[in-house]
């Protein structure tokens, strides 16, 4: 292999490097959105649960 090919592979400044960077950004944004969605859904579920103090008393 020549030195020219080695430098271009290490630099990552071609289309593949930019695509990998964009993919990583999109992936991390998707993970962040999923975590926010899950936490909000959990909060709503906890709010809708009746608390033990509000339970009706029975004989």
C-alpha cells in the first residue's frame, strides 16, 4: 500500500467519515429522545396510581 492511501483512511475526511459522524449524532439523539419519552411515561404512570392513603376503607 502507498502512503497516500494510508493518510486518507486515517483522516476520515471523506464521505464515509462524514456519514459516520452524522450517524453517530442521529443515533445519540434517538437514544436521548427514547430516554426522555420513557421517563415522562413513567412519571405519568406514577401520577395516575392511587396512593395508599387514598384507598377506601372496607370492613
